[in-house]
């Protein structure tokens, strides 16, 4: 039932998103959208010595996609950039407390993770183009 | 007031309306603009073809193939009557409205759209009436102009007149528009628009995907040059579309899909194409579903398209008035039901349409949420998405009441 999805925590992050906005001169800026529903997420990152010093997301979309993005930024803030590689979709779903989503809505919940991983890949590939193939394999969400 | 249709009786003809969802709830199906449900006689006609006379059409001389050919061609005649076309050969079967429009873009478009020409669309078009023209225009060096839609969901015919009068560079070579918006619900004055275009010798393609299923269609009266629509939005099976083209235009058009069945003779170096309309139906068509479509047309004819329209008017009126009871609701399109088909798009402030649709699903209510394949219009309305409830012959006021209860419940869940 929907009451199980739209709990206080989700609604709180939806209405009061953490780390929302843009970073001036980010080291990474990346965005993607969900073609089926039009959810959009863009993520800016500031990286210092491989540590995520600042992260901001921006976007429009449903409560699930926006709350999930908000919680994801909290999850990786001040962590090494490489931790992004190891975050699984189950990690994100457990973190936001939604492990029973149907196939249509699960894409909303995971859009921000997809964008974050794309950003990490772009960051490393820009610095070492030969790592492209391996990085792409390691960062697939779906 | 006496109900216009015997909806209780109609509902018995649709097996899906009797099913129970996960938690025993009834299905409240309000996504008819996406696809409608199918009555038993359509499902039975498809089964009968496969179990009784399954065979390929047009070529074989044995009995069951002749039966299949006869039923397939009977559908063509039934479609002709349904839209009141003059000739049977003006009716081409495709897969869907999208393919019908693509056929016109590739065949007619490539022969007639030249560098510097303009194709006039509107801002409320479905992607299927935008993308084929974008591809054509890119390859031909032509341009698209969008006729604006105002905030209440209407077109300004004076602006249209000005655009149609343009000469030289920027002259309009084709108008392609939907007779009814799948988001705003507006029914546009097709006959008047076509008359205006014809005064300047500009042909008009009418996208009838939303209008043909819901009101009487008469291609001789509207005088459209092309009409595209889909069977599955009018009780018929998926995988069957129709393209009507005026015979004089069709005779000049080159084939789109080429290969089997659309030829008279094939030699090593050249081919003589088949007669109309077979020239435009390359390969084995969707025989079973075309035959099934006949039963859908028969069903709608029995009810009468005027009665379909009247029933939807009554339901839309009720939906428009009840939905205003929901706090913080934004309704898109015309304020009055008479200017609308049977659909209403809306947003509740503070609830994204996907969240709204998820909560409505708890009530068994099936509505559509998203951009409805009309992102140009979404940009104009400055929204990412909307919710849409769309009605058909089997929907009742009780179902609309359930929708309203569910919307109020969504507001409670979001603490609004």
C-alpha cells in the first residue's frame, strides 16, 4: 500500500531536500532523465584528493526520485569517490526504506544512483581514457 | 435523467471489467486514451480466425484462404463506411497511427516537401505527429512551424489564417494536426481548419487517434486529405492502424514498405507495383487483428457514435465538476465539457503525477501519469508531467466518485 511508500522520511526529503542546487565550477557535472516519466536529476561534485568534498543535486520529478537523490547525497558526502563504485541498487533501496517497489517505480528510486555512477565514470575516463571499458562495466546500475 | 447508454449491460460484454485486482478491488479503468478494453466479440473473432480459418490472404485459392481474404477485405469496407470514405481503396491498414503518419511523411513527404518549405503542426501534437516530420524536414532542408495553443487549450484561427497566407520562403506545404488533444482534451474545429487550408491549396493530415474512437467521423464532410487512427483505442486489437488518403493523392504516392503482396510483377531489374490500396500493404499483414477490428466497429455502430459522444459528454461534465472539489487541483484544457473529448488532465499541487498514480492504484484506479508523449506541450505548460483520466463507453459516475475519493486520499497521505 502507498502508506508504506510515502512515509514521513520520504516526504521530508522530498519537501526539504538536502544538498539541493548547483556547485559553482564543479569537478563533475552530470545529468540524466527517465524517458518514461520525465524525472530529471543532475549532480554536481567537488572532488579533492579523491574525496567528495561537496555534492549537490538538482532536478524535477516524483517524491521517490527526489527523496532518493537527497538521501544519496548524504550517503556519499565526504567519502572517497571510489565508494560510488561499490554502492549497489539494494544499498540505495534499503537506505531509503523501499525494498518492495514495482518495476516501474524502482527506476525512479535508482535514477540518482545511475547519474552518480555516470559522473564517477566520466571523472576517471576524462583523466585516463584507457580505463573507459572497465569503468563502464563496473558502474552499471541495471 | 435517463442514462444515454445501458452501461450496465455494456460492462457485461467486457470480461476484464469483472476481474479482481490483488487485494480484491475492482478495476476502475480510466486510461482509455492510451488503449481501450476489448469486448468478448472482438476477442472471439480473433480466436475464431486462428481456430477456424487461419491462412494467408490474397494469394491462395483454397477455401480457408478465401474465407480469410473475404473477412480481411470486409473490414476494409467496414472501415470505409465507418469514416464515410468514398472508395474502399482509400483505406490502408498499418500497425498504428504512428506508422500511418510515417507512411505519409516518407511517401508523400519525400515527393512533395522541398528545401525551404514549412510544415505546420500545433504545440499540442503527440510525438507521433512531430518526430516523422522532424526527420523529413532534416533530410529535405525544410522547417516545422508550431501553431500556438493558448492557456485554455484553444487555437487562434486568425494566427492560423496569417500563417496559411505566407508566400515565398516559409510557405506552408502541409498542415498536420490532431483533431483532439490527448492531454488538453480539446476538440479542434477540423472542418473549419481544413477549409481554411484548402483555400490556399494546402493539404491537411488529421491525426484522429483520439477523435475517431469518440465521435462520428466523416472524411467527406471534413474533407481531410489524410486521416490516421488506431484500432486499439476503439475497442479493437493492438497492431492495427488505419490510414485514409484521398484517392487522387494516393494514386500519386510511391510505396513505403516494399516486398511481398504489394507487387504485380517482379523481374530482375524492375517491379510493377500492385493496385491501390495493396501497394501500401507490403508483407503479410496483421490478418487476425484486422478481422477482430471489424467486430469492434460493429459494436460501436450498434451503440451509435452520437450516443458514445453524448455519454462521454455527460461523464466529462460530471468529472469536471467533481474534480474541482479536490483542493489545490489544477485542471488543464477547456473549462467546458462540450469543447472536450472524454479526458481530463490535472495535477494536484505538491504531488507529482507518478506519486498520484501510485496511490490511485491502491483503489484499483488506473490512470496515466507522465508527459503523454506530448513533451512540446508539457514545455509550453511548464510542467514535467500530468495525470490524466480518460473515459469510454463503459465508465460510470460511480467510478468517477472512486477516483475523487482516491485523489483526496492522496492529499491526506501527502499531509496536504
